[in-house]
C-alpha cells in the first residue's frame, strides 16, 4: 500500500471512531431498512429508522416542523436542545430518527440533526 492509501484508511478509521458522530445500527437478519425520503417515511411502518436530507421549511408548533426533500414533505418532531445551531428555511439538514405513526398522523421523531 502506498502512503496515500494508508492515510485514507486511517482518516476513515478516525471518523468512524468518533462516538457521537457515528450512527450505529443493526444490519443483520431481520434488520429494518433505513428510509431516506420524506415520501417513503410518510408510508413507512411505526419505528422504521430514517435518515433524511432536505430542509425544515417552517415551524408548525413549538417542537414540530415541516421537513421537505425532493420527494415531498413530512412532519418532524425536534426538541429544541437537539438543534446544533440556528437553522433557517434554506439550511440543508440531515435528520436521524424514526417514524412515529399513530392512527391519524405520521411524523419523524428526530434523535439527531446534522448540517451536511
């Protein structure tokens, strides 16, 4: 291996070792697929893991927002303390969470927000 290859491998290993930034999940038999679009999240089963990239278009209630990507919109519940910084309507975000479905609505229970 050349020096650049070794440096690349070490860089990836370092990034993967950063606990709070890494998002581990089970990938073995019977693993739930991760949903990656608002449209798919709106149709997914309760507790389905999601990673969505798009924008928070507007605030609906104190902790509920309208998330939009190229496929459409879905509501996202985000606690104030989970915002990494001030986020505007045009700021691209990556939401990590799960589908929260009840008999009349669907929203994403956001566990973590990143600015990609």
